[in-house]
């Protein structure tokens, strides 16, 4: 689940690790690719064969500090939060990113607003 992935990335950055290995699944892979594109992690690659497939993540640092300062999980298993495209707002006044699960896949809030798509708000990262 993406909550476990993001918590592991954040903790590894605070411990100043260079790389991180997590079990592979498709949703985590899509989220890692978006985080690479947004500049929060340096790279993410799938390694291994089927029963022991892993996601190898290289963390990104700027001036000796981790790029990720905080993560807020909006939807939780106990309470799902949905929003239409007109309700989507910038995270931290444009300094952060938010991810949303739409009918066209997982995308950032800015991309969903351009495509006029709503969906389940997953998390915010800054």
C-alpha cells in the first residue's frame, strides 16, 4: 500500500540512507514514478523476478537534507475522501504536490484539474 511506501521513504530520508528497497506492487510503482517526475526521489526501478520482485528507490537530497519535508494522508481505509475537479486546490500554496486516484489512473492534482477529472484524494507531499 502506498502509505507504507511513503512512510518508508520519509524515514529513510531522515536516516540519510542512499537507497531503499520495498516490495513491489503496481500502485507503489505508479506513485514512485510520479514522485520521480515531481522531483521528490531520484529514481525508482523494478528489480527481480516474480515471487521476490522489489522496487529499488534512490533517495534525493538537497544541501544535505532530504527533499521531502512532510506527508499528509488524506484518504484512509476508515474514511475515503473524494473531490470533483473544481474542488482541487494547490498544496502548500504551490510548493507541494497532491496525488489523486481518477478513472484515468493516479495523477497529480494539477494534471487532474487540467483533464477535468475528480476522484479519491490519496495524499499530499511537500
